[in-house]
């Protein structure tokens, strides 16, 4: 649907997409001509224990395998969650229903999406997207 709609919208105006926010769909929409996005995906998925990462893909800290994994969610990420907390700690916070885990995960996912959008903008400027 977006492929058809974005083709007929004016090129000199920003094209805003609502409700699409997962990384794969955002990348696909940018290549079709979408400029901005408005979605609850990064924050909602964080509240459900999901973290977006470059090295591991989308992971869920509720998964039992993270109970004893004392490494950051993403080695490449400079956000405070990845700098200061391990997956085991996040798993523990989630199991204890400690709200701080959702705050940390939300901050991380927003940081991830901001970095991804920065890379997409740079790719557009280099005519690679």
C-alpha cells in the first residue's frame, strides 16, 4: 500500500508514516520515500522486555537463557543500559517486576532507533538509500 501511496505524494513535502516503527519496516519505508515516523513500537516492545540490538537482533530479556549472561545487550551500543547493565541484571529486574527495567529498555530502544535513523539519513545523503 505504501509503495503506491508514496509514489503519488509530492516530492517536495515531507511524507509522515503513522504506526510503522519496527526497524525492518522503517528501512523499507525510507527506501520508498517516507521521511518521518510515529510509532509506539520501540517503547511498547521495551515494556514487554524486547531490546533492539545490532549484534543480537531483537532479544527478549525475559528469556531464561539471559538469567546468567553477564554481558551487555549490545557490545556496540554506547547507551547507558549497555554500558552499565548486563542481560542477567535486566532479566532479574524484569522477573522482580522492577519498573526500572522498562525505563532502561525504553531508553535503549529509542537510542537504537535514533542511531538507525541517523545511519539512514547519512545513506540518503550519499545516495545509497
